[in-house]
């Protein structure tokens, strides 16, 4: 499963952690890790990478003692409390359940936000549930679903978390409208060139239950975009 792709790097981090755990020069007297060698730094970097990915999968707490005990049991050839094959099956079921719980939570919270947002002055709602606000109405042509467009945009979650911004990068983006999320494909066709709209996109018109890996976007998260349509690229 795609959502369990962290398991391979997790194994790698466990191996490096184990290699370092027997050395005393990588730790201070207080027990805090000191990154003195490349292996120390690689071990810590993998810990950061894996932990952040696992946390995004829905495991928002960790029993560190149990994790370290498993590492010790593997390298000392001790009896395992959960065998390797069984552990893989358990993790698959566990994270599938956690992701469903997160998706359900995001769907409920997102719907509550959208229900309140659509009552605000200036917010329009289409038949699909896409919400938009006109910040500036241009006078140019409107693109079609087959058009290629050049835009500036700024994207956040409903809590204000920024996940992407061509504005901050200082570089507009060009793409075909039939190659982006449904909310963009629909929404930009409402915009004459020169317009700037604010879109409130329900999760099902965004990434649904398959958000971009490594992104702050969670399953079923609604997205907010400020989009300026600069031109239709012929």
C-alpha cells in the first residue's frame, strides 16, 4: 500500500540507530545524542524523516521504550513479542484504521467550515459545492477545460497552514486545466483573464483521500486558494 511506504526507511533508520546505539562517543553524559560523526547525523536525519512521516500517518504518540526494546530484541536475537511477518500485517491494519479515522475527522471538520463559510457575504457556491469569492474581476477571455493557463496562487488549509505559494516563490506557474484537481479545473473556467478569485475547495474536489506525500494536506482536507489568472497560454 502507498501509505505504508515509510516502512522501508523505518527499517533503515532502525539499522543505523542500532549501529550507533553501541557507541558511547555519540552521546553526552546526560544521555542526549551528540552528532559527532556522519553516521550520527544520518541516524538522526532518518529519525526526523521517518518520525514526521509516521506522525502524518496518524500515529501522534510513540512508546519510545517499546520501539527501542524491539531494536534490542532484533539485534540480540531475543524472542520477539510480535514476529516480523505479524508486525507488518499489524502495521498495515493499524495505519489503515488511523488514516480512515483522520479522513473522517477532516471530512467532518471541513464540512462544518464550508457550511459556515458559504453564508458569508460575497461567497458563491456552484452545483458541485465549490465555493468562491471574487477579489478582482478581469475583462479577458475565460479558459476552457482544455486550456493551458498561467497563474499566481497562494494555497492554505482551513487553519491557515501554508502548503504552497507561487507568490512566495516569485514565479507564476503554467499548466493545463485538465491536469489539476477538479476544484481548479472548474473554478478557473469562471475567471476571465486578469481576475483574482479566492476558492474554498471541498476535499472531494481537491485530493480526496490521496493527498500529496509529504504535504501538510491530509485526507479529505478542504483547501483555500487565492488565484490570479494571468493569461491563457495558446
